[in-house]
């Protein structure tokens, strides 16, 4: 799929934030741990959700939209084998291992798909399974993980480095293990808190104690109804978009607490905001100031935000830097953004202890290269033909095309539609001259 953009047009109006992709997908999986029919509302109609619906149904479960954004899910699973041709579409497919193990005592799950942002190893997830009594082996011949368990037992697991997905994986598992378990060095992302709310409503008892999660599991969890909160990554996307158009876009359905760190950076560069009843407006200074960002897990500056921040910093007056510490391949968009006339170069920041700085696995005695960029601004961007490498990079390049003069073409646009619902239609309502075509 391609996006065709005639850039340089003024954008204004109001845009609505959809339900959170990373919450909806995890609650869909967690719903398979419950007895009865679970109802999720405010579910975004995006490619990843549709793909997961297809996988659940292929496994014999029931998953269907009852209206535009309401999804009903029930565990009527009939097979423990996740189809390879479906699983490669989304990374969250690996989490299906948990409900399959609790249903069949075995699960065959292929190597997961999704955005390619470096290795993103599943070793931390595998370790947590074995800690609670399961076992996993991997076949390089067919690309499947083979997991089995006779009976899970409560226990304690410590993540060597805080892991968002790993914490959710361990939470889903221990919520169904009768007894008391502890997850040490758990991640703090707001999406995890929504999963905790969901599991507690279903009959588990989970309490956060600093960096630990205390889990009183229950092997008889019941179905619930829960509304998906607004997508903070989409909020960030639209804040950047509005800032690029000098605050002419009002954003609806904004929750401030999950994005407090981002808002602090906005203040530093000269972007002010006001919020009332979920309506969010910006006031942008004529000259945006440069910034220095180091990505980190929540409550830090999230890695998903940095490609969007990079396109904004191309308009800042001065040099900005971004140091990526969460993924080792998050700058694939830089070459593409430079095609628009951006002036971005790599550099290696001084790092004394790589293992403590970087969230990904770093071989002892080595320091990763090309983990930071310097953005020289301001730069007037021009039209270009670019290729999308991952979802947030796609939004970065789309926004670059919107502020560039002339006609731009973006290939691989289906990556954007994995996480943004009807984005082209919403942008068109703001005045954007953009359309999608099949390649």
C-alpha cells in the first residue's frame, strides 16, 4: 500500500483519539483466560486487532465485533497450535501461549511478527514460564516454540531488565495460578495498569508494590466488561502534528497523566497546552527550541515517541539529539527522513556502562553504535519518495510529507494501518491532501 501526499496544505480542526492498540491487544489475549463472554468497548478497528480476531477464531475461540468498536471474546478454543500464516502478522501472537497452556497444558506458537525493532528477544518471557513450572523448546526447522506444563505453581520471578511485554506475559500467567506469586522489577507502563484492572475485575488480586507486583492468582477467573482507554501513542502523534501546524488542531479524548513526561519536553521547546474535558489545544512559539532526549521505559521518554519527535525537531532552531536506549534498531527512518531534506546524522554518545544504559541485551565489553542522532534545524522539508520500516516511523514520514512542499509517495503504508484507525480519513477531515492506493 502507498500513501500519496500533496504537502504544504494548511491543516486545522478537531481530531479524535482512538482506543489504545497496546491495551486492546493484550486484553483480547487475557480474555481467553476467563470463563464466559468478555466484552471490550472502545476497541480500535486497526489491522493488528483484526489480525488477532482472525487468530482467535482460527484457534476455535469466538471473537467478533458487535458494533463499530465493541468486541466480544469467549474461550471456546479447540486447538493449541497457532497458525504460522496468521501469527507472523503481529508480535502479540506469542502471548497466546499463556491461555493455550492454561486450556490444553501445551501450546505451539511460531516466532512472532510485528514491527522489526532489533532482536526483541523472547528469552525473558521463556524464563518466566519455566520459573512457574512450564517448559519451552524451540525448533529452528519450523520456527515454532513448543511449550508444555503439567501444573503451574506459584512462585517469584525477577526480570533482569524491566520488560513491558514480559511483565504482561507473567501477569497473565500468574493471574491463573492459584496461590501467591511475585513479579520483581516489573515494568510501569500505563497499559500494564489497565491489564491489572482487567484481571482484578475478573477475580485475581494484583497489587503493585514499588517495582514488584504481588499476584494472588485464581484458576476460576470470570468474564468482565471493560472500556479501552485512549491511545497515548496516538495522542503524542497528534500533538506533534498539531505542533507542526502551529497548534491549529484540537485533540479530543486526551488523558494527561500517561504523557506527563512528553508534555514536560513540549514545555522545554516552547509548546504550551491547555486541556478541558478531554479537549487538548496547543500554543506554539514561532521558534521552537532544540532538545536533547534519551529514551527510557515509562515514566521516561518512550521509544515509540522518538521518531515523531525527530520530525518536529527538524523545525527547531538549533541542534537536537536523540539517544535511543530501548531498541537497537529504532533509527531506520533517519535515511528516509533525510530524503525530505532533513539534516540528521548519527553519533556515538559517551557511555560508561552499556549494560546499565541499554534495555536490550549488549554483549559484555561492547558498546552499541549508531544509537544516537543529531538533528540540525530548522530545515524546510521538500517532497520525497520514502519507505516505511515500522509503525511510528511511518507516522513520522507521513507528517514529514504533510509539511513538505510538493508530492510525496510513501510505500509500505500498511504498517501505519496496523496501529492507526482510519488515519487517512481523519487527516482528510483536517484538510490534508492525502490518499491511499494499493501498490
